[in-house]
C-alpha cells in the first residue's frame, strides 16, 4: 500500500503550506510517523517526527519553529504545517513510519520556494 502525500506547490519565500499524508487501508496507530524531504542532489532525510499519541514531537534544527507536525489517528492522517518557507526548503516531501517496517514510499509532494 502506497502512501499518499498532498499539499505542495510553488510559493514565495515567507509563505505557508499544509501537507497531508494518508495510507488507504493501512493504519498509522501505534507507529512513530515522520516527514522526510529530498532536495535536488541530496539524500532523503527525516526532519520531523511524532509519536503515536501525538504528545511528543521532534524537529531538526533547520525547521524548528517554522514547521509543525500533527496527526489524527481517527482519520489515519499525518499533517505538516510549514510556515515562513525559505528557498532551501525546496524539496519533495514524503511521510512514512520513522522506523521499520516502512510502508511503500509514495510519490511525495513537491515544494518549490522562490526567493
């Protein structure tokens, strides 16, 4: 089952977006979920995680204070609110379980931030 991410787009620096991620037929309950991103020419990296209850989150320094991860276990959806976007945030954004076993990676959602 492939993950489905949405919400990306082309925005100017300083703009905001809200991403959603779901996996039809699969549950996220009980798993630490994460958002990853892959910038051109770079490896895919995790930058935000949320525990199964939503009560504990982690952010990489590069996004701390600007990005907020959340989840709705009833809707089986993980969200990412991104504010004050910078050109260096340009990447394809993915979600998945933080650890193994991972679900099949989705297509991701492209974010392009213009200066």
